C-alpha cells in the first residue's frame, strides 16, 4: 500500500496447494497490480530427482496431484473420492501426506487398487537429505517406518515407481549427499558454489558479511599521484572491483596506470584483474599477506614505491614488512567488512543440518561467531581456506576440522573431496 515492489517468494508452484490464488484474490480486492512467475512443482521435480518419471508411454499416460491432508474447514469429512482415484490408470502423487499415509494406502486398497501397486515415498527431494523408501500399497507404511522417512515428503503411487531402479541418477558424484554452507563474501560464493555443485554437493551460498565501499582522502590522493608508484598490490577481488569502480566514476583513464606493475594474492584476485584487461606481474606461491611479504620484498628495490589497495581491516604483515625493508609505500583502504546480522536466525536453522561450514576469511569466522552463541547446535565440520583464517577461528574456540593447503576455492573443494574419500575407504 506504500507503493513498494514486493516479492512474495514461495517454494514450488504456489498455485499447486500453495494458496497462491488466495493471496492474489486479496491483492485484486485491494486493487494492487501483480505479476506471476510460475514455479516448478515438487509433484514432478522431486520424482525426477529420484529417478521416477510421473508419466511414461508404457506405464502411465496421466498423473494426478492430490493433497495428502484435508483443510480444517472440511471438518474432518473425507472429501477425496478414493473410489475414483483407485480406478485411475495414471500416477497418483500425494503432497504433504506422510502422516496420513496409512489412511491413503488403506483407502486405495479398499476401493479396488491392487495391493501390489508400486509406491515410493520421497523425503526432502533435490537436497543433500534426499531419501527414498520403495514398496507397495501393502508394504510401504512399514517400509517408511523402517527407513525413518520424515517430513517433508511426497508419495508416488503407480507403475512408474518401478522405473526407479533403471533411472536412478542422483547422488552418484563424490560430494553427493553432503550439504556445504559457504560463508564469506558473495564474490567467494560465486567462485566456490559452482565447483561444489559440480562435485554433487548441496552448496548453500549464505554470505554473512558484506563489503562497503570507502572513498576517503588517501584513495583520492593516490589516484591523483598514481604515476608516483611502481607497484600496485591487490589482496582481494573486492579490492580490484572497488578500485576500478572508483577510476570509472571519476573518469580516470586506465592508461594512467601504464608503467605500474601489479601484484595479487590468490587466483580469484588474479582473475578479477584479468577481467579488467590487466595481467598480473607477480603472484606469490601461497595465498596470504605473510607469503606476499616474504616472497615479494626480495624483488623490490629502494627506488620502488608500493600502493597497497585492500580492506580497512587487512593484516598489518605486508605494510610492516615493507616498513622493515625500508621500501616506500602507501596503504589505502578501499572497503570495510560489515556483518549481516539480519541473517542470524536463518543461519541457526542451516547449521543444524549442514555437513560442512566453510570459512573463506577471518571476517566470516568473526561474523559466524557473533551470530551462533551455542556452538553445540552446529552439526557439521568447520573447513578453513587458510592458516590465517584458522588462527582466527582458534582464538574464538571454533575447532577447524581441516585447512586448505591451497588458499582458494579449488583448495577448499580438494579438502572436501579428500575427506569424502577417506569416509568411503
């Protein structure tokens, strides 16, 4: 009513037992315009993830989606016509009906459905917690109990269930069945999440920190006197992003950087620089400020002047090393990190089931610590991108399970693959 744009985000297809129509009727009554973006229903997407096509030329030429429990307004009366449902040749799909499964199977059998009709109950489809119980109308209730299937789950009744043995495909990759919570900045998530999903993991991109651009006097002066520098050092992809944004916003020609050499920490930072059309001149073999300091100082001379472009809360190791070596430098803060406390409640929900929690920076560790008071609620193992991040976690009594040898997104994936391999031996 304030004239704002509102996204009403629902899971699945909101028009299929999602009360989407009821929502929109109210908007229409209040003359509020709306648009509809159709969702993908769990009624067919979840069976597909479990190797069950809801229709098949040889098994079912139709499928029927049925609510597994009745609304309170129906006063407990049996509204579903099981006599008709039992005669349908197509696939029967019951949503939200796990608690009512004994009544569903009993009613179908009593109304003439063959007790040997295949049935599958699918738990939390498309997630790392996906599980499947298969039986018949006569045996499925006992099978569900035996396997400990829990809600949310849907039930599929029909001959198409028999195709699962042939078409089961999900869960064949190294990290299948593992849920990985990726904290840190969105930039890291964008690099790491696709790699994890490629290996079969359920990757949850959930940045706990965000970056705020800083435009302060040191940056203004550094750009004005850019030709005074012989080296520019970027310690993160965010630094590259904000620096070049500043150049563009202030109409500073990129050709003013001619003659400057560029050093970067990490493959992600190197890639960000290359995307701006600049190839780095120096990349340390290990990805930390400490390694940059120990490896880069020997190649510098007293005639060099270094411009450090980084976060406000960055480590002092590199500037201290330059100071000790008598090499001129200016350290410029391009951004600072902010914890997104709005995500605390959702984080508490996720850590209760995630198999791994990945920390890609010290700021991510600190943000996590500020949001999770009771570490006993955390189900998974803590993975760190490098020793600096691990040291921060140690100070906060967060037990790091493993630290990446290569301090990058690929390094984190290698750690998880190694751990998974060990579990399977």
